[in-house]
C-alpha cells in the first residue's frame, strides 16, 4: 500500500473530502515498549500453573483485550470454568506480578523519534491502551518526556476493551477532535480493528509475530515494519495528507 492509495481509501471510508489530522492516539504495549514477549511469557506461566493449555503466540492475537476478559475466555474454553469478576481480578494481579518479575521492559526503538515528528507537526499525543500495569503506565511520562498529554485512556477507563471502538473513540474525545482527525499507532490486530472502527486513520506496526497481512485484514490503512520505518516515512506521509 502506498501513502497516496492509503489516504484515498481512508477519505472514501470516512466519507470526507480532506484529511485534517490534529492528534495521534498511541498504543502502549508493542508500540511504546517492547513488552509483548514478557506479557506472553507471564500469560503462559499463569496458564500452565492452572493447567490450561496455550501457546506463547496466541497472546499476541488477544493483545488489546482487557486482561480480565482474556482470563475469563481462557478459563472458560480451556478448563470449563466460569471465573467471577473477583477471581479474574485476582488472577490478573498474579499475571501482573509474573510480568514485573521478568524485569523492566525496554522502550521500542524508533517510537520516540516518530512521536517527535508528530509533535513537531503540532499534533496532540494521547495514550490509548488496554493496559492496567501501573508500573509501566507510571514510566511513560519520564521515558517519553513531554510528548504525551495528561489526558489518557487506559484499561481503567473503558467498559469495552479493544477490538471495540470505545478506547479510540474516548481517545479522540480526550484530544478534543473528531475520530477522523486522529492517527492511531497500533501493533495488534484487535487494536487496529478498534482504531479502524472508531473511524481513525490507523497505522499498523509489525513489531511482533503478527504480519502486515494480519494488520491489513484487521483494517489498517497502512502498515510499516517498525516504528523506525514509520519515523522515516512520516514526513512524506504527513505531506501527502496535507495535499489530500
Ligand atoms: Mg499493542
């Protein structure tokens, strides 16, 4: 997909004549941090302790869902057990502990550079994540120094996790603009679906085992192989958007 084809397709999808991008809505795991490896390890550990079969890769496919919903689904399908909200919350706490025990996750290479380009263009940057990992959420302000607005949407703020459009719709509201004035940065198929159905121009980043094809199938407008590749392509993409 070329930049100009992606823009033409988005204009048609959004039913607008011109794009006027004012904000970037940015996912956390797999975009700001290279954290998905540790998340999937923590999930596998929790599942095996509870006798539930799983693979490490499947958790990349669930990425974006609220954690307690992943637990309810896996216990239902893998053990025939219906978890109460309290049980799911407690188990999610254990999963969070396993995640923290694996150590601090690194920043995703190239993302800060890409966000600086967006910031220079005057875009607001809003965090939109299903994550409830307080330890990671607390790091963002320091790691991504002054990039992000105070307003943010996390797993604590939404009723419906991704792939529901609610997280990105709330992100647009936090930015004070229409969804079609937002760029979404996402690495996960369910997150891409959330951004796309919210009506945002959704950029997919293949930072894990999910392929560009997986992200296009979920509704990505354009896919880059890494945040570094996005940082390089952004000036041309933003110029093409202005000329749209
Ligand atoms: Mg993600």
